[in-house]
C-alpha cells in the first residue's frame, strides 16, 4: 500500500510524507544540552577539564560514555518518570493530575505497613504499624494493596471529573490535599520502616530503571496500538466529536485516571523499597516534576498531542539538566529557579514552533 | 404514543407530524409535516431563520421538540441526544465539524468503530491499522475525495479537506438517513464538486438524504424534491421536475405559497 498513488483521487499513503516527529526535536534538544554542559566543563576555569557525559581521557569501562554518571541520571529520573507516564496519558486526554505526589506518599505509607518484617536485628520491629498478622507477608500482598489503593484514588478522581462539572485541576487539587492528609493520618506522622527482603529488592540497585523502562514500553504500546490509546487522544483532541462517535467518554476518563494513579502507586512502591522507609512528606513536588517532564517532552496541555517517547525523552532532559547543574557546581538554591525557567522556556519554544507549523500548512 | 397511526410506512424512512419548536416566545418551527421516502434526496431551502436548521436539530436529537411526532424507519422515536439518533441510523454532518484535529484521516473515519484484533483484551484490544488504512483509501476513492496524504492530521488540512473527511466519514457509515447542513458553504469550486460527487454516490447507493443548501444550482442538480421553509413553516413541497429556480425563489421570498400550506387561507 505504501508509496502508491491511487487512481482518480490521487490518494497516497506515503511513509516518507509523514510529519516530522516532534520526538526528534526533543532528542536533538537533549543532545544539545549535553554538549552545552560538556562545553562548560571544558571552558569554565574551575572545572579542571572534567567531562560531563563522555570519557575521553580514561578507558575505565572501555566506552566513550561516562556510564557511571549516565546510570545516576537515569536512576534519578526513573521514579518520577513512572509517574509522568500516567500524567502523560491524563494530559493527552485533556485533563491534569495534581494528586500524584501526595498519592505517592499515601500509597508508600499504606504499602509499607504491609511489607514490614517481624524482627529487626533480632529485636521486634520498632516501627510496626499492625499486629503480628501483618509481618513478613508475601511481597505480592503490599503490591496488590498499593495497586488497589491507587486504582481507587484514580477512580474517585476520574468519577468526579467525568460526572460533575468540576475541572480536573480542582478535583485533583482536592485529592492532592486528601492524599497528603491520609499519608499523615496513617501513622500519625510516624515513618514506616524495615521492609521484608523481597520487598526491598523491588527498588534496589538499578531496579527503578528497569520498572521505568518496562512500564514506558507498556504505556507506549497502550497509547499507540490499542483502542484505549486512540480514544484517549480523541477525547483530548475533541471531546464532543469523541462522544458523538459513540465513545463512552465518562467511562474512558475514569479508566485514564485509574491507570495514572496506579502508575503513581507503582512509583510509591519502588520509591519506598529503594529508601527502605516511607514518610508522610515524601513525593514533594513529584506531581509538578512529572508534569514538567511531559511538558518538556512536547505534550500539549490542551490535550490530544504528546507521546510516551516524548515524555521519556523529557524525563531524560530533566535528569540531564538536574545532573548538569550539580556538575557545573551551580548552587542548589539556583537549581530549582533555573529548572522553572527552563520549563517555561520549553513551553514557549514549543508554542512558537506549533504556530510556525500551523501557518506553514 | 398510542394515538399515532402508522399508515403505509413501506417506503417511508422519515415522517414528521406537526413538528414544532418554540424557544420561549419565538416560534422557530411550527407544525411541520414532512415525509421522506427511501432512496429519496430532498433539499430544504429557505432564508436564514426560516426554521431549516431548527427542523434538522429536532430530527437529530440535538434539541428536544416542543410538540409533534417523529416517525423514523416505521417507529415513533424520541432521541435524547445526537448519539441516540446516530445509533438509530441518522447520520448528520453539521456546520461545526465533529472531527478530532490531532488524529489522521483513518483515525477519524473509524473513530468509535475501530477495526480491532484481539478483542478479548476489552478496552485494550489492538487496532488494526492496516485494515483501517486500506478501507479508508477505498472509501475515499469511491467518493472521489482528494486528500494529499491520509496520514496528515486534520489540523494540517484546509477547510475543504476537513469537510471532505467529515462527509466521507458520514458516507462510509451506511446509515439509514444522511443529513447535511450546508456542506459546501465554506468550500471552493473544486471541493464543492467533490462533495457533490459524494452526494451522487449516496444517491446511487439508494441512501436517503436531507440536504440544507442555499445553492440553487446545487439543489437543482442533486435532489428529487425541494421543501421550502418560511418563518418557521413549510410553505412548499416541490418536485424538481415541476419547478425551476425562479419558482423556488418565489416561495422562499414569500411571493408564493402552495395552497395546501396557506395557513392564513385555512383559518
């Protein structure tokens, strides 16, 4: 069928005529940012010709890349990255989810209390939440509890947004506070610690990266190749058209928010496992960083446009910038400010590019 | 609904009896009696505000009628919304297009009725892109619609191309009744010709059509019968073979009214 003109209509399906994918732009931006930091490393006097992501002088691990730093960058973004996979789907459907950060905290607190060991160094677990029945449960129990809690919060978010006229911003802002409240109430502010060995394995070493990669592939597949994904884009693009086409918009929105919250719950499991503890204050700014990753990845906040590949690249840009700031020894106080500026810049640049593309066609 | 007698519904696809719509004190549509036979193409003409669009909005369930009956495909119907009407088999192209701007042509054509594989996956069943693409090309070719690249998203298309996609989508549904509300109002000469080709294709396939249009040449070219609305009432029901453009204009402007519709004369 490809590259073939069709009779009277002159119709074509021409792969070469496909629109330039936005993801290539983001990848190029990523490369440019890496090169800028690389250059700064060579030019700035206090850097002593240290390299950022490359490894010219030594051949410790036989590659030109500085694998150690690359690993740290990916590891740093993978947990928020998991959240951003869900946030991406919500934004594509025309919504927004502000509740994911506190949801991480609430889920981590609850899940951790089902993952505790009975004995710590031979002594009873000092942080025990429940009685003896909750000690040393199989690892599947906390996982299922976490996913169910995430699904429940997502369903409530989605139901409020679908069945009332409350804007997603307000509904999930309410859930933001509710979840932070749940996280604090669960143990009256006490941290929950000392998980079982099998639970601790879930977030150990490079495991967060593996979860992020697997879930990214799964979400990319869902959005690109399934009816679920097509309807998510359709609803974000033109909700009335979607409804008129017979799509059950309300049910679909609930499903999208459920999937997003379940991804946040998975992030909570991985994070609490990695930290070996859960605290009510964890996940601070995560919802905003997750949205920022999607935005850097070229998503449209009005819905209908964006992709998982873009968001993964956005997460990488996020991580590279964060790591680069530390590498050029930028004061920690300035890092958040600079990050904010970069996010605004990314959106302005994207809008400008969209307008130019629109005026060209 | 017991009082309705269903006489001789054999070849009638749509009938309205005393269809009336009041917006507060405004009588936008008053006592419209209308019959459409299977395979028939009928044009609705009239000045702005004559009640054409109001009439269509009652039939397609966009609005709820004040009074009257709608009998579609042999049954009295009461649509809660446009989706209800569409499920019953009434397909409408509205002046505001119902397309998803960020999706491409096959996606829009098959929106809500995607071809899928692995249906046991429920909402996560797989899209059969290949089949949808092939069917899209076939459907567009059949209707003669020219779109340079069906992989373009709708937002990258001209107004005319968008309209063609919307109409091709409607035509490919094989609905029991198609309604087009000024489908060529914003189009150039070539694009108008394409849309008219689609309408001819529908005629060949024996699919009934209600066409709202201001374009006299188009109406005379395409339809079998012309209904004229004036100030919320039907004032003429004209067979194309027994009328001409000047005659129709006389009814539209109020210079003439068919005797059977002359309310002032009756009351």
